[in-house]
C-alpha cells in the first residue's frame, strides 16, 4: 500500500473518532434547558445552556485529520513524480507538492488562479511557487488533470471547494492555532410524550432559533394549548445540538465539524485520487 493510501486511511480513522466524539458529546449531559411562559402571548419560551466541547480531544482530532489529508495529497504528488520521472532529480523531489490555488491574487482581485498556476520564467520554465513548478515531475496528462480539479475554476465560489477548505484549515492548524469547536443549536427536539398539561399546539407563530449556545440561550418560542388553563404547561424540549467550528474560523464558521471534514474526505478520496490513479 502506497503512502498516500495509508495517510487517507489514518484520516478516516480520525474522522470516525470525531463522529463518535460528537455523538457522545451531543448525547451526554453537557446541556440543560429551562422554560417560562411569556405573559404577553402565552407562548412557552425555552432557553438552553451548554458546555463547550473540550479542545482535548476535539481540536487535536481535527488537527490530526487535516494533517493526514494534506500530507496524503503531498505523498500522492511525490508518487506521481516518481512514476513518470526516473530517476527523480533531488530538486524535483524536494519541490513535489500537491498544488491548491484559489482565484484571488494578493490584491484580493478574482481571476488570478490560472495565472499563478501557469507562471513561467522568461526562459519558459515553471516559476518557483507556481503550480507547474510543484508538479514538474508529473506526466503531462496528470498535470492537466490536477489543474482541472483546482478550486480557482469555481471563480468567486472557490472558497467552497473542499480542497480550498482543507488548504485553509490545515494552514491555520499548522501555523497559528488549534481549531476550536463550539456548541451549536440547529433547532429543537420536542417530545410530547414527556410533556405535562399539554392538549395541543396552540395558535400563533412557533419560533425555532438556531445559533451558538452558551448560557441561557433562547432556542424556541412555542404556542401551546393546555389541558387545564389554571396549571402551568411543561414541555420536553431539547436543543438539536451539533459541534461546529468556532466563531472566526475562515469559510466554515459555525458549520458542522464532522460534515465539513466528511465533505473533504469524500472529495479527495472519491474524486481527486481516482482521477490521478491512472498515472501512478
């Protein structure tokens, strides 16, 4: 089994661990709720308080996954060079890297991705730092395939490319900070069988408020019809919790950690690797 396959297998193990951690934390006793009746409109107002997912193990597992995926792509790049160029010169081996380019230049203007990938010297050789320089030991067909897979082809939507998200998140993890996770409510879960003095859902607007959950965070306003108007209604409502990337995370702020990483894995293993495997 070649190096990139081993790295992607390790990444999958980290992904499975993240899924298990997320499910365990969501289903654990890490949040509480309270409710009160709004005297103005009679709706039951529900608040939630949640602990935040711990950096160890969440942040460490996220970082391990990103590192395994990115290094797996670089291992793939080296294997592609060795498959076509034999013997492989040291300078080519040292510069082998899987290229990932967005579409903005240093001034923030769109349209720079293709130029950055294809930059050459006056002599016509691939310029250091260009995409062609990173893949100069590859077969021409493999170079064309990888160029067609790059995020900059999406124009102003390049940041939503799984390759670009991997590139950005991995750079932050390696050079700046661990990625922190956060408790997030994507609505609420209502269990009528555990509710008391509830005849039916009342008339009026039912509100579900999603967003980060910290202390006493509003998650729902629900109109209810009590069995006995003289008694208080209790409803069993829990936040639909998920573990998301914390505020300030580029591109994927408050997006599901597991789903984001799963999308990266599926794209790389299901699209990128099969497209390049014929050149190995």
